[in-house]
C-alpha cells in the first residue's frame, strides 16, 4: 500500500496523473459522428458500422496501409527471395495474411460456404498459405505482386461487408478459444491486426536482405 501511495504521489507531483495520461479517454468509441472519410489516422466512427466495430476497422485499416506501403513497388526478386532454407518468402507471407483473415471469417461469420470464401483459389492453395514452410515456398513463387494484393483486397472486402451485418454485441460474444480460455470476437479480430504487425516486420527485414 505504501508503494502504491508513493507512486500515486509522485505522479500527482509531476502532473501526469492530473493530465489523465494514465487513463486515456476512449470517448471516441461513444461518438456516432463519422470522422473524415479516407483519413486512416483518425480512429473513430466509420459510416455504416457500429461504434466499436468502427474502432476495430480503424485499426485494421491503419495496419493494412502500413503493410501495403512496405511492399509498394516491390520487385519479383524481392517477392520470391528466400533468406534461408527455413524462411518464408514475402509473397508467401502476404498470402498468409490473407489466409489468416479468411480463417477468422470462417470462425466468426457463421454459416458461410467454403465456395463463397474461395476467392478463386483451391483449398490446397489456402492450406499452403496457412501453413507456409515447404508448402508455401512451393505454391507461392513467380507470382506478381498484384496476385497477392488482389487476394488481400478481396478477403478484406468480404470482412467489411460482413461487419455491416453485425453489431457491437457480436464483438463481445465469447467462446473458448485461445488457450481454451473465453475469447470474444473482438480479441480474435484484433489478433488479425496484431498478426499483420508481426509479419510486417519480417517482410521489411527480408526486403532489405534481398539484394
């Protein structure tokens, strides 16, 4: 208790606690006024979506833009470069991002057919994108950047269309999932964002090495 009080007194003396920096305001999640359309740097209400879904989509848009900027103008050599025998190519990882989002579509958007989610690819191709490794290296080579970017776009467009049919209560629906612990749809879809952040770092590192 003494340690807690000392820390609180220190924060008060420095003005940090009074400035409200320890508990950031999340009032943007309460607003129903859309932010300026097309500006990914303002998280908030998105037209056609409920408030909390708007925040999730804001995060998804921001992270996806970061990934796309990292591969803008990428060459075929960079897409297919293999860092070592166990490494994945940039092309394979881009497909992996699409496959991961597709998995969470299947998991959270109930009652959808596999055919509707094929996006022009076979189950074997999606399996290779999910598992990566040897299968990914064999399946994803000599394909243009537009192949990967089109699949990312198609998968994302489907997510956005399905989100319009759901509300904030759906985000908080929970079932045993990660570690067999109760996991809500919000956490699952935030993992899609976190997953892209993780591979974005790998993609940029490999691109620098592909010389």
